[in-house]
């Protein structure tokens, strides 16, 4: 089961922005107060004119906030930059009050103004926190019927009046006896401490459990290896272009490993990487564009790679870069990613773990006009194949899940045996757990959720049979 994050409200507020803005604003207010700027303006233009100017400034600010829908930020059930504004108010008022007292410029009217802003901001922050907490509790209660097969097998799912929706997300536990395979991947990572890039390929068909295996491996690494940096939030499916893929990979390596560059330098480096590595006219030639770009750009990229490589080699922490859903990306992006790993990002101390469907990758690499099909053998040093799920294991898991699903939908324990033909049909046709969960989300919900007068055994059997005939090509 996945552990839900707590303290989401406080964790999402950008406190550093509030602190920096409060310091800058406090300095400006103190300088203006020390130079007596308000009194000078009043003496020069008159109090009415100054008040009118302040009024129009407030109106303009309100209009700008309204057009930018700033108020909608406070309707969001999580911490955001809107909440950071009130944190800014509190910090700024405290800083101004302390400095005014130290400089001997404090006055009663200033105390009243600062206290009013501080108290009102604290009140709003408390109200916002309560609002977000209540919304979170309601959301958790609504999603109680969203379960996974692990909860079902372990007996955590009891009788319910709502439909059981089985989550499509991969789990962090093993139901199919893949412990040996998990250990192979984990031990391969554990013993590997490469001076150069090392790439492990986890090959398996659609629905074979690649993501689940990777989740268990990552969990095992985090529990047993404090000296390993795991990068697992890079999804090549999200990037529509090679430039975006390159920038995303560059950014995630720098951010996760703690390599810091200035924003300007980082943007310049990414620009040079784009110009040097990508070729907009011919996507097949990763380094063909080098001839056409400024030689200084190439040297800059080369020096950057050497600096990052030197840093990573001295980091004394191996980096496990997990890339799942590789086969879902566009064909050109798949080729481009392999080339990046084999050239630009072939950095020391990095272990890439790539999960993909071998048939899909073979199809991508079959176009020899773009790349030699043998190129993947040069990139991937170790291939780990996920075998087909054993039939008896799948039957055991599916039959247990069917039985517990029936019990959750109110079928009496002694009546479960009447559905053995349905269980037999399902267990002998299902090929992977993803398709099995889709079946539970469809035929079982429509059959058992509603109190109809029809014969549920025939309905469920008919629904399962129709489902498998319809999805036969996927099974």
C-alpha cells in the first residue's frame, strides 16, 4: 500500500520566496521611514493628493489581481503562492517591528498597523490550513473505494456499498512470486560501481509487471542503501520534442546530484547543448550538427561534461537513473534517448535502468536508415528478461481476488462456490494483472453494485465472456 503524504499544505508553500521578499520589502520600508518619505510627499503635494494617489494604486492592484485570478489561489485545497503572501506579511511585519524598535523609530500607530496585518494574516493562514485539511479528509473518504489487489488479497477490503475501483497504478509489493527477479536487478545495481556509464535493460511485454518490479527494487534500495541517489521521476513519455527531452534529462541530473549552476549559466549551457546535440533538419544525426555549430559551443559542452563527470566520480554515491515507460515514447525520442545515454550522458558513477517492451524497441530500431539495429547492444550492457507469468501462480492470485471481490459485494461465504465457473473462466483466460483489474472494474461493478432481480451468476459469466472476446487481441 502507498503511504499518503502528510502536511501537504505546509510542504507546498514556497517559504523561501516569502522570506526573501519580506527581507527586501522590510529594507525598503525602513529606508523610506528613515528618510521620512511619507511626510515629504504630504508636504510637497498635500495629504488629499497623496491619499488619492494611494487609493488609485490600491484600485489598480485589485484590478490586476482580479484579471490574473489571484483570488482563485485561495480556493485551491493545497498550499500555494497565495498562502506565501500572508506568510510574507507576517515575516515582514515582524522584521519591520524589530528594526523600528532597534532604530528608535517605533510609534503607537506603527504598532497598531503591524499588529493588525500580522493578526489578520495569521487568522487567514489558520483558516486556510483548516480548509485544506478538511478537503483532504473528504477526498480520502471519497477515495476509500479505490483499492489495489494487494489490499484485496490481504483481507483489508470489507463489504462495501460503493463500487470497488482497482487502481491502475503499479504497486510496491509482489503478488506473482517475482522475488528472485527483483533480487537479480537489485544485486546487479548493488555490485556495480562503474567508472563509466552502466546500462541495465529490463525487458518485458506490456502488462508483465516491469513497473512493479522497479518499484520494489527502488524501495529496497532506499531501505538498505543510504549511499545511493535514485532518480525515478524522469518520464520520457512526457516530452514531445528532442529539445525538451534533452533539457529534462540535463535538469534532473543536476538537481538530484546537487550540482549547482547559476540560472543564466544553466540556460546558456542548455542552449549550447541543443545546438550541438540536436539537428532540427535531420533527427538521425545526433552529432552531425556539430560540424555546423560554433566550435566554441562544442568545446563548452565538452568541458561541461568533463566537469560534471569529475564531480560525479568524486561524489562517492552511485546514481541509479530509472527510466520507465521508455517504449511509450515516440520512436524518434526513443532513438534520441539511447544516443544521449551513449554519448552526452555517459557519465561516471551512473547506472541506468531502462524498462521497455523488446518488441516495441526492435520495431523502432528496425529502420536501419536511422540507426543500426545492433546499436542497442552497444548501449545496454546487461539485459534482464521478465519471464511469462506462471499459470498456476496467476490462477491462485486471480481466484483469491475473485472470491474476495464477491465477498466485498455482499455475496455470502457459502454462496461463493456457486460462482466457481466464473472464477474458472477468468483464471484460465487472464494473461496479466492489468487486464484482470480492468475486468473487475467493469463486469463485476455492473453486476453486483445494483440490486437487480436478474441472475447474477449468468450476468457475471456473460459479462466476463463478452469482455474476453472483445479484448482477445490484447490477451
